[in-house]
């Protein structure tokens, strides 16, 4: 973990036109540098490599279609561990060709399959219709005896004569939902000259146009007369019926049924073969799908980067501007050489450092352990360039403050085991790549949770709280027997009193403090909370003041680094004095009271809060002092704190004003000394080191001497800072009391859960009732995990985070920087992965 | 047991709960058997058990032992449940392996 962010430099890359693709490919694999856009005013359609990007997007479209088909066919796409490199331009055409061929083949096969399925549906419907109308005809057996007439040319119906009138038939299928409307329409239009009989088909058929599966109904309409026939035909068209020719007699019906059966069988065969072929094609394509996707993604990224570069006058080479960490310059050179070699360039590409006045982006290197803590710091704000980073300290202080609020041995063990499981199976989980966002958040913070759990085990031992019960490991320091042996209590006292107080002044009752943590006897005391509250509140204030002082001290490193030594005297010193004189003194009083007053004097022990308030209103004459000389010391501390406020308020603006005015007012009187002083005075002018390489970048003055010095602006800014700091000291110290509040809440919730759930299971006295303990424990475990671990855990996490972000970081951290985002192929998002296709 | 009646997630929950149950109820049983004072409020103690007692605190100790044995029985039941969940987990893994 690093103390401050890395030094960056702006560099120009000169890439020869033959090998620029390979150079950028190398850089993308390594992920070293961040490219700057040299053509910001050019729209994306006017850039140089727009046609190549269009080609990549076309390939992505085809790949998307291909992956969707593969996904529909439920074929798994095998992924390789190593991602393939970006293909050279000559290979690109091959891939493009392959993809286009695949697309054509797939669409043709899909079209054929659809045609075959449509055909199959028609044949199936015809079969059903024939079978069902057979039953209609046979139920009305009179029609069989009539001879057939010639087929009517209008729409495939056969005519029959009955009593001189011409009888026509129309038969087909209609969707079940439309049947009633159809019948009503027929009745209204044809006014009784038609007879409609219909029956439902057992099998549900898919309507190919809409893809719905629904029931159909076979109908048979018999009508008199030609005109009616035409009307019926039109109505059938209206209702999108599938009409099929009605056979004239049974033999014809049987023939048609037979031929239909064979045709359906053939069609099924062909369909199966088509599906098998389609599956084969998709299987073959799926083997290389993954590498194509990666290659196309890398290619597109490289062309985007090439679009950011500018061409030089001779049009022979590309110029790119990159931000590069100084420690990686050698690797950058190596990458360019490698790229030039791969691209077979005659002239190698090279790097040239250039000076810059812009602030470089911030880079903080982290590994899988520290990246979690880094990300929670950066969620507040990315640090300024070369600012002190609070992340290394957060690794310890964040889990510690969490644990102070969460302190429970049992819960800590459960949390640590959960985090340990995540850590041990991390390789497997990384491969799984779940879509559940909540799980991914928990998994990414596994090291944070592990640390929080381990620290909670520690504070659980200190608070002596394990699922709300205390553990007696060393033997309690209090002895009840001693109250009896010293004749303080008798059996009669026990019988007559519900509550008794143990007196530590009686010899033998209190045998010294418990070696580690809180004495387990407090778990059984009724006044447990009075004792613990006082202890936890004082502890919170102590932790708070230490944390904040540490923050103030860290600001010194920033002031020194940015060559603003005056800040150390005008900002840091007054701040520290104010904080320590007031709240440091409070901490001192707490420790003094703990050490100076024993059980014998405890009824005379004064209230610290009263003394503290009296210090401010300077009225301490009536109360006995804590220690001799208290009044004098308090007045002195108060004076120092009061004086540091105007220094903080006016010191920096006045100093800057004096500098702006020339700053040499005092020196004019000392002639030759001025020469010596001027060469020593390096707090304003930037210093150039001997090493030229470094000289460019240490010009990192945060506030260079401005040409225009706005006194009012500086004054206002400083006044805001002073008020914020001074009032903030008080409110932030009080804010640390949340450490007490949350730990109290957690302990109480834990106790309530035990008393209301587990105790029920223990109090069962019947023989069979013992089995009741099993579900009771299950309920207890579920509630513990959901309420105490998840809810309280998240709450404590949030509060610890707030304490870091506000109370700690506003003492020294600016957090207004820009993060360094290198050009790295592994960081690019994959559209297909997001859609769940890969 | 050949019948699969819970999915992988339920089986995993079952294993975790059973392990926790066995460990915690076992430890609680031991603490009850050794008559630890911190657990006094968890035993079904009545006023009659305390005062007319010729041989104190034998009644209280008996109650402690009873609750302790209850805890051990519950822990044993959780061992059975844990074994059941393990079987289900193994069956689930086999099914997953076969499908792929």
C-alpha cells in the first residue's frame, strides 16, 4: 500500500504508420498508460478510422445474432482461460468473411425450417379437419345417399343436391376464441341459409404468425345457393380461417388421409434433419465464438484509441499523448519495441517526455486485499495528485471502528467464517461471474468483511459478549462469598431483599480487575448498563480524539510536500493546539479520574463533565479541584485555544497578502543578507532538481503565486475553514459517541433475541418438548443472521464509513482528483456478457 | 436416500444451520452440565425449587443437568439433519454433473 499517489508524466508516443496497430495492441495488453484525446473538436463520424470501426460493429452485430441463436439452442459456449490477442488487419478480413458466411447459412436454414413448419401445420390441420368432419357427416347420415354434383369452382366446396336445392360445403379451422363471433356473423348475414357445426381439436396447435399456442376449432358450413357461398367465403376470409377442400365421399376422404399421413411423416423427417444440421452448425460456431468476441472487442478498442491520436505533418507517423507513471516508462519503451517488431516496421516507435501544466491523474496501486479499502476511500473522492492517501490507515481503523460498534464474539466468529469461505473459494467464484449485484458487492468486499469479523472477535472478547452471554475464562474478580464471611450478608438478608449491592470496600469482595476485558459478573448485575455506558462513552471520546488528531497530523505531510511550509505554522499548529488544548485535556481528565480515584474514594469522585463546563465559563471556585493547580492549567489551556482561533482565521490571508506585496518589506533593511536569504527562500518559487528527468513534475504547487491576488476571496475561504474546523471539533467529538450508541443497541438486541427466542426452548420441561429446541434454535439462527449480522452489520459499516469520510478525512483530505484509468483490454466491458449471452 | 427434495441452496443452508446447531448446542450443553452461573436465567427455575430445599442447591443442579441433556439431544437431532442435508447436496451435485 502506498503513502501517496504515484508520480506521473505526460509523454508523446511517435508510432510509425505500419506498426501503430501492434504497438497499441501491446499497450492494451499491458494496461500501462491513459490516452488523451488529441482531436476533441472532431465528431466521431469525421475521425480517421471510422470505416474500420464500422466494420467492427458489423462483426459485432453478426456475433450478437450468432450468440442469440446459440443461446436459443441451449449450447454452452466454452471459454478459454487466456484471451486471444487482437488480430492483425489481414486476419480481420478472414474473420469477417467467416462470420458473414455463417450468418447467411444460419438465416437460410432458419428460413427453410420455418417454411417446413408452416407446411407441417397445414397438413396437420387438414388431417384434423378430415377426421372431425367425418363425424359430422356420419351423424347426419341422410347426406350420404345423395349423388355428388360437379365441384363448384368458387372456393373448393362440393355441391350436393337436396330436394332441388344446391348444397355446398365449406370446411376449415378457426381459432377457438373467434368461434362465437363467427357463428353470430354467419347467422346475421346468411339468415338461416347456412348450418354451422363445429368441434374442438384436441391438440393445441401453434399459430405460426403470432407464435401462440391455442386451441382451434374445426367447422363445417353447409349452405344453399351460390350467393350465400360467396358471402360465406368472404366471412371466412375475414376471420382468418384456414380453409381446406372438403372430400366428396368416404373413399376420397380415406385416400386424402393416407396421403396426408405419409406426407406428414416425410416432413417430420426433413424437419428433424434440418434441426440436427442447424445444431451442428451452431456447435461448430460456438467453439470459436468466444475468441471472435474477444478479438473484435480488442480491435474496436484499438481503433478507438487510434482515433484519439493525431497525424504529424509528413503523415508518416501517429502522435499520441499519454499519461504514464514514471516508474513504468521502461516498460512502455519495451512495449513499443515489441510492437514495432511485430509490425515489421523499419523505424521503431519511441517515447518522448514532455512537460505539462495540467494536473496528472491519480494512480494508487493496489492488490486484491487493499483494493476493497481503496474503493471505499475513493467512493468519497479520488485523491488529488500526490496527496497523502488515507487508504493504508483505513485498512486497520475501519475494521476497528466497525468492531467497536459491533463487538460480539459469536457474531464476529460467524462473520469471519463467512468471509473466510468467500476468500478461500475466490478463484471458483471469480469464474462463475454471477449476475446478482448484491452478491457481487459482498464478494468484492470479502477482505473487508474478514477484517471486520476478526476485529469483532477481538472487541467481543473485550466486551465479554458472546450471543449476549459472558464467558468466564479467567475467573471473576468479584467474590460473593466474601460478603458472607465478613458478616455483611446473612441468609436472612437474601430472603428479605430482591436486590443487593456488593461493596468493593469490604475486604475480599473485589480481588482485582479481570485480566482481559469486562468482568463476567457484570452480565448478571442489574446495574450493568450504568457501568458499561460510562465506560463506552469515555472510550468513544478517547478513540475519537485520537483519530482526529491523527488526521490533523497527516495534513503536515501534505503541506510539506506541496512546498507550503507556511501552512505548517499557520494552519496545522493552531488546529492541533485548539484540538488538543480542549479535547486532549478532556481525554487527560478521563484518564486521570480513572487512575486517581479508587473504590474507597468513589463516592467523592467528581463529574468530569461539570469540570469541563466550568473550565469554559471559568467558574471553578466552589468545587474541589481534581488535582492541585487545576485552575491555573485550565486558564492557560483555554487561553492557548482562544489565541489559536484568530491565528487560524487571519494568519494565512495576511501572510499571502504580505507575499503578494513583495514580501521583502522586512529585508530591505538588511542589505547583503538579502542575497543569502533569497537563495534560501524556496518556499514560493518552484525548485528544479539536478536530475532533469524529475524536474518537470515537482512543479506541483497547489496554489502557485497568482498574478491576481484576491484578498477578500482568501479571507472568506479561510474564515469558512476556521469556523468549520472549530465548530467541527466539538460536533465531531460528539459524533464519535455513535460508537457507544451502536454498541449498546447491538448488545441490547442480542439480549432481547436470546431472552425471547432461545429461552423459550430451554424452559420446556416435558419429555417430548425437548424436540421443540430444534426449531427454536433454527429460528434463533435465522434471526441472528438477518437482524444482528446483516442489518446491524450494514448499519455499523455505514456509521464507521461516515466517521472515516467526515470526521477523519475532512481534517486533511481534499479528494478532488481524477482517477487514472489505463487503456487495458481487461477493463473494457463486454456487451455480450452483460446480456448474459456469454 | 435416493429422493431429491430440496435444491442446492436449501441443502447448503441446511448444512450451515446444522453445523452451527451442533457446535452451539453442544457447547451450551457442556456449559449447562458444568452449572455455569451466567445461564441461571435460562433454566425453568421456580421459587419452590429454592426455598424448601433440604440439600441446596441440588434441585437447581438437577434442573441444570436436565436442560443440558435437552441441549445434547437437540444437537444429536441436528447431526441427523446435517447428514440429511449432506446427502441432498451430494445428490444435487450428481444431478448437475449428469445434465452437463
